[in-house]
C-alpha cells in the first residue's frame, strides 16, 4: 500500500479541472484531527475506484473524487473547511 501513496501534487490537474483555479496551494482542515495542510501535502491514492485523498497527519480520508463520462463526484466529508482563492 505504501508504494501506491503519492502526494497531493498528483491530483493538481484533476482539481484544476473541477475548481478551475490552482488548488495544490489551497488549505484544507481535516474533520477528524483538525490539522490544516496545503493540498500539495496530502496523501493521494490513485489506484482505488476513483481517487482517495488522506490527511498526512492522521490518515483519515479527506476527500474522494470519481470522474466518469465527463462528470465528477466529489465527496468532501472528511474536510471541515477548504480555503482557496486567486493569487
């Protein structure tokens, strides 16, 4: 499992498709432990049914993203807050 783990930069393009702004510098707050991390620091697993994003501090699932047929399903249940903007 460890060899399949990537950092948050692995989903930079996917997040840009969804949010239309650069998201790896966005800061997310983990709903489980309260840690605040830039999305470029999270743990990413691409070899699941969809993409699974985990907190680098407690390994709780922050978000799940599924892309199929030009549609996206984004589950942010494990993310208490997501802060992003221009510049």
